[in-house]
């Protein structure tokens, strides 16, 4: 097993991350909501493949579009939770880098939400793009979100945290601050532990991610590089790109991540 896989799977296997992911419901951001409604009518009642489904947040969203739906995740614990929540849905252990169980042109829509594609290294990420392209029908859609190399996350460090925005009254805000401060020592330990696994390329990087106290090692990409990678995999030029607020992105941007709608 690759070190990045072992690192991330070990982090997500903990009860804390699992509970957090299982608690999420609905859309994660306005960009995801906007992308969903842009493609909804086009893929309605068509076959859908949901990659990295986790504990099942996206199941109800995508099953409302089509009953011809299948989901996979490479963590058996995540699949077990999803199956318990949705016992009549086709959810299986599987890896987005190897979709050989599915024939060419099987799906009208392939989804990889919540920057799940960024959990693997640079070469494996290319494999995901190629596999998504292969299993899509002509003009099929690959909708995914990805972390922006030009955003703030690659520059975050555990010793210089980004303080949370004030919410509610003084007590909720104080609780957020306390939780952040308590996490700094663990974040420092994880950051140092993973620092030798950092990688940098032309328009991309692999580095620790602040989520879960820097215990995750993720891939970041610039938007020009992502566009080039999609074309290399065979997708049509000029995919639709949305920022977290649901606005269309055309050029350089410093937002944290993008929702991308690419077509075969």
C-alpha cells in the first residue's frame, strides 16, 4: 500500500472522522448545490456512479435523480455505515482508480464529491480521470470537486491557524476557539510526521491538509493544470468550473476549491 493511502485510510478509519462525515447532510457548499442543479435534468433517470461515497451523504441527493445508481468507497468501514443507513442501495467496496467491474460507457454521470479525488497521489489521480472517462457514455458528465493549489489550504500551518468566524453568541465562538487551540499540538505532530511525504510539481502539490489535525495527505492542483489533465484524459476542453459560492470561474482564482463539470 502506498504511504499516502495508508496515511489517509488510517486517518479516516478513526471514530472521530467517521462520525464527522456521517453527520454531514445535504450540500456541502453553494458550488456543489449549483453544480447539482445544472446537471440534474440532463442526467435524470440515467445511470449514475458515485465514487468515494463515504458514509452516504450523497446517496439521497443522487438517488433522487435516478434509481439506476451504484456507489463505491475504498474504506470498508464507510461502506458498512452507508449500507446500514441505506440498506436497499447498491453500495460496495471499490477503488476509483480501478473501475474494471464496470463496462465502457456504462454511466451518464460519474460523481466524486467533497474533494475525494484529492486523497490519492498525482499519478493515481490521473488513473481516476481515465477510468471516469472510460465508464462514461458519450457526452457523459464527470462532476467532481478538487482543492485549489492557489487557495489558502496549501499555505496553512498548524502553528499559525486560521481563526474561525464568529457564530452565534460568545459561548459558541469561545468553544470554536478552544477546540482549535486544543488541536494545535496534535496538528504539529502530524505535520512533522508527514512533511517528508510532501511533493511538488508543475501546477500541483501533495501536502498535509489542515482537516483532522493535519493527519490527511492530499493533492492540490491549479485550475490551468486541472484543465490540462482533463484534456489529457480525453475530456472536452473548457469544463464548467464553479467556486464555493456557485459562481462560474473562468481564470485565476484563490478560492479554496472548485466544483468541476467535465464532459466526455
